[in-house]
């Protein structure tokens, strides 16, 4: 049974859930509110160009704070719900590798987060084109797509970490709180120069800043990307090892 | 070739023994029943056979494949129902079946017919216990498995469905499918099984062809 079948299986389940659409609606609403606030409080002379575009596209607020929460909650639902309802048992009694279950869940959530993020971006972009952005905005789109993808990859670290936590506990609330706490701890660690280079969140921010500067230092960008990917792979490996050894008693 | 082989299987949870020294062999193309009261270790044995649990000691093989070492290979061509039936609540019965059928590359429509499922358009959250169990048996039958591992397949079912499921299992056995099931009801063993294992508090008390076992002396839920 290949990974592609499992991925289709996970995507069907994910997009059937109300929570998936509630999270999407919430993200779009926040993005519209943020746009309106930016528009109402716009500076008299400076309301054009790249910086304004970034402000209105919520790189710093909606994306930075909302997406990780959505990612963690969806990951918690994806795993803990299966354990609490026993559907994981139905799935695991099929000839499926446990590590493939985890990988397919992560990939399904990656696609979902892309869907949510780029929808937010699309909505913001349309609002901006109508009411704010100056000429030449379209040329920023490739950079914006990459920036959002960097943030999405950052949320995948949190998703993989949530899978690790879920291998210890089936309690949905505990899993969500530990994962959210983990995210906050890394945001704090970012402030300490001695350790910031070891945190994934620093490298996500670093990549985004490189893209914003529009004079990309590719060596640094690749380094940051590598660190984020190492985090994802390390947590996935840990989660699949723990899942493989775990007795399924639900 | 034996469909199932258990050698000195023991399982303990936090130093509490749940199964102790189970050794048995289930031949292909037979119906094998495990009889025992609640808490005797029947479901644990099935969880071990499906790789959901790892044995504390001993080994379990499905068609010569060690379940603990290669669960995926061991479960190829094996249909399972373990514990209470669990499905995705926001999907209909048919959508659940198709979900698993697509995963296995099997035909869901075939089992809908053979299992007499008439509630395919009902959301799982609105199904009765009997219907959920029927759906679980249908899911186990996806892909024409050569071995069925079924945990209490006829327990707590409506009388009509109970008889229907028994007929279904007998017709599956006629198609050379090996059936391994658990029950706490002596009548199920008498009606279905050719061979049986009797479990009491995690220990095997008797094993062999049903005709040779003195079932009338057993104190289970008859």
C-alpha cells in the first residue's frame, strides 16, 4: 500500500471536517480585519510600495501567529481524534506502515496549510489591488509565495512535534497545550543570540527577511531552509519510532 | 501451511499478566473460535495477532510471517475487526467503505451487497451498534482476504443480523477463507467453529477440534 493512497486517504478525511473550514474562515476574517485596520490607519505619504504590501498581506501578524495555531490544532485533531475514537485501530489493522501514516498526515497538513495560507494571501492581495497597492506590485508575487512557503514549512516543524507528543498521550488538550508551549518557547529562545541559530523559528524569520530584502544571500537562505528541514525530519523520525514501538490500546 | 501460529505468547501490562503462554496453530481453510468470558484475554490475543500490541515474550506468525517483525507483510490479505467498531463519524457508511477500499485497492460495492448493507447513505454517527458492526465486518471483507481475524463478530447483534452474519461467515469459509474469531458465547462456537481454544484469565484451558472438547462443562456466557 503506497504513500500516495494514504495521502489521498488523509486529504479526503481532512477536507471532510468542519474544523478545516472553520480554521480557514477564521484566517480569512482575521486577514480582512487586519487589512481594514491597516487601511484606516495608513500613513499619509507612505501608503504604497513593498512595505505596505507586506503589512497588508499580514506577514507579521495573521501569518506569524494564526498559522502556527491552526497547524497545531489541525495536527492534534489529525492524531488525537483518531486515537480517542479508535479509528487509528481500524487503520492500523490494514497493511500500512506506521511511519507512512505519519508522513501522509504531515503531507496532507502541508497541503492544507498551503491552501489556507495562499487563500489568505489571495484575499489580501485582491483587497490591496482594489484599495491600496501601488504599481509594480505584481513583481513581488514570487517573493511573497516563497515567504509564505517558508512560514508554512515552519508550521510543519510544529506539526511533526505534535506527532511526537501524541505518541505519549492521547489527551487532545494536553497535546495541544504542549505543542503551543513548544512554539512559544522557541519564539522566546530566538531573542538570545547564543542559541537563536539553533532554533527553527529564527531560521524561518531569517529566510523571510532575506526574501523581503530582495537581495538574497542564497547561502544563508539554503542554510536556513536546511535547518528547518532537519527539524521536520528529526521530529518525524522520532514520532515514527515512538509510534512503531507503541502498543495501540484504544 | 498454518494460517496462524502462536508460540509461548505472553503479554503483560505494567507487570499484570493478561495472556500467559499461549501456544496454538490454526490450519488454513478452517473456522477457529476462541471462547472465554470478558477479561479472559481474547481481544488482547487478537490485538497481538494484528500487530497492535507487541508480545512481552513469544512469537506470532500469520502465514509464516512474524507479526512483530513485519506487520505490514503479515497483514497482507488479512481482514480484521478488533475491539469496538470505529469509523469516521462525519462520513456515511458507504464513504467509510470506499475510503478503506481505495486504500486497499479493493471493490467496496461488492461487500455492500454481500454483507447486506442497506444503510450506506447514513452518517456513521447515526448508525446503531449492530449497523456499525456490520460495517466493520464489511470492511474486514474488503479485498477478499484469505484470513479473517474477527473480535466478537456476532456479539450484541440483533437476532436477524446475528444469523445473517453467521451465514456470511460460513459462506466465506466455503470460499476457503480461514476464519479466526473470538466470542464469549458457547453457542457461537458450536454453530460456527471447527476448532476452538478456551481461555480463562489469560490462560489456555483447552484447545482442539470442537467435537472433542467437553464444552458443556464451561462456565461462560451461554
